[in-house]
């Protein structure tokens, strides 16, 4: 993205609303259905407020420093320290690309049985991958009027889906079980997965207030709506199967439209931000080649990725990004020291590793607060202690990159 081109607050609102309008969001909302509609909505709102606050704080860093998220992380973790987050982020972005392409292909498949037979899945994945690559290659044009129009249409069709769900009959009992803490965690980790991407866009914002409010409101409203649609349709249909929900309410080609455009407007951001993350590692590879390469890799993975591992994938994201960006936020706003010329920050990296380990220990207790919130609190306290020790011993601060 050209840094000279400024993005308005409304365009950022539309961009992040469009990112939230996806099958993954609806599907995850459906997983919360065993709590019922009232408790489910409370969990969705609470989790998204917490996750979107992380998005907003990191977005402020990007706007003020005029740097992509992972480049900005050097200020807290040092050059090589930022590479750790970069590599992990590339992995999760390729994973998201694959998941979105899988959901798109599976949703389109019923329409193509007549001429593709029962073996059309790989071809549909490739088709969706090509659309995403074309959009990502033209990313500067994608964040424009056409993208805004697409988002408005997607929102309208999503409301139609919600209306059909409410008129579809009586609420049913969903057979799966889920605890309040687990549901809260599922509501937090989705916004957390976008935290490494936010500065890639706010760094080009016209104003700090417009950039942060637009991004926060766009994703919070869009994702909360998608989760709620997934929750309600799952309760009324008795299943959290997103594809089954779409066709249960006889949405036909409207459902097909939602699937395709939701995939494109969301997945191109995964691919494009994977490119910007890679540029934190090396500036030598062209963006176009990276876009094509990452889309191809995500497409290949989509053909073989086991969707039953979807929840584990979400928890993996929370286990790393919750402590990592807790460290980055605290370091930037409290300590206010630029460590980007250092090779790495020992205090920061040790704190992230400690926090990630803590996440898995805490998750075993199924706390009512979930795992991310306690992990962030523990990581912050641990980092404050480690920063005090590092400052006294001058660990890592004098290890400068040549």
C-alpha cells in the first residue's frame, strides 16, 4: 500500500466491517449457541470489547509511527525480536487464507454438483484463490468505492439472513456443550487475530481519531453482528454448521453472493498483510510475487487442511498474540523507549514466552474469564518485573544492529 495515499476514517470503517463479514465469524458465533441467545450476546459483546481495545491501541502505534504493525514491533522487541512475531503472523495469515478458501469452496459446491460432479472442491478452492489474488494485487484500488459498495451489500444480505433466522421458527436446543469462559475466549481471539494487521492500514490514515474510531467501530460492529447472526441461526436451526444454516433458510444465490464476496473482502487482507509482514524480514522480494506466492500456498493448504482443527487454530492465535501485544502495548505507552536499533529485547521475548506458556496452563482450568484475559494480566506484571531487571543489568539494550 502506498504510504502517500491517505485513507479516510469511513474507508477504514468499511474495510474492517468488510473484514468482519465472513463465514469464519458466523461459524465461530454458531459455536457459542449452547449458551443460549441472551448469555451468548453478552459474551460476544464483552469479548469483542476486549479484543477490539487491543486493535485500537496497536492501531494508534501504527498511526503515530507510520509503520506497519510488525515493523512497529521492533520498537519494543528489537529487530530480530520482531522477526519472531513476523514468522508467527505469516503462519496464522496463511492458515486464515486456507480456512476462508475452504469455507468458500464448500459453500459454492452445492451449486456446482451438476457440472463438476462430486469432485469439484479443489477446482473451487483454486477459483476462490484466484479471486483473492486479483483483489490483493490491486489492494490500493480494493480499499476504495467498490470495496465500500461491496461491504454495504454484504451487510444488507447479512441482515436478510438474520431476519430469515428469526422468522424461521422456534429456538432449538443445540446438542454441543460450551462453558462461559470458553465462549468468552472464542469472542476475544477473533479480534486478536487481526491485531498484527491493524497498523498496516492505520499508518496511512488521514487522522488519528478517524483511523482508530473507524477501525474500532467497523470491526466491532461487523464482527459482533456476524457472531450474533451465527449464534441466532445456530439456535434456530439447531446446528452450528454454517453451510447448513445458509441453505436451511433458502437463500439460494444470495447466499452464494455472501460467500464469494465475504471471502474476497476478508481474505485479501490476510494475503496483503502477510506480504507486509514478510517485508519486515526482507525488502528484496516484490509485493506482487509475494501476493501470488502466499495465495498459492494458502490455496494448496486449503485442499488438505482438516477443518476439525479450526478451534485449536483459534486458541493457538490467542496463546501467542495475547501476551505478545500486551508486551508491545505496555512498552510503547508506558516505557516510551525505541528499541528498534537493538538486536532483541530479552525482557520482551522472555515475557512473551512466559505468557504463551501461561496461556496453556490457564486454559486447563476453564476459568470464567477465559484464558486470554488472565494471560495478558500475568504477562504485563511479568514484563514490568523483567523490564526492571533488564534496565538494571542493561540486558540487550546495548546490542545494536550494524
